[in-house]
C-alpha cells in the first residue's frame, strides 16, 4: 500500500466526518465507496481493521504496512 493511498484515506477521514464514521464501521466498503483503488492484498488488509477511532485505525494501518513491506 502506498503512502499516497494512506494519506488520501486519512486526510479524507480527518476532514469528512461522514467518511470517518463509515471508515470506522466498515473500512473496506468506505474506501471502495470513495472509488479509491486497492489491490487484493490491500482489500484483505482493510477487511481486518477494527478500530473505534481514527488514531487506532491509523495505528492498525501502519502495522499492516510494516507486515507487507
């Protein structure tokens, strides 16, 4: 997953409360709803994230990045 994709997702979640709620409820569906293209591996990773807030979401995303680096 590229930093560009991560920055796009986290930036949007920071300024768009509706997207942030959707991202926390169902990360994969929220990202796909924004027409952000993800690889199959990225889709699987987003399907594993379960976070209650954006900070927790970000941490899990970084951890996933480290695993796939």
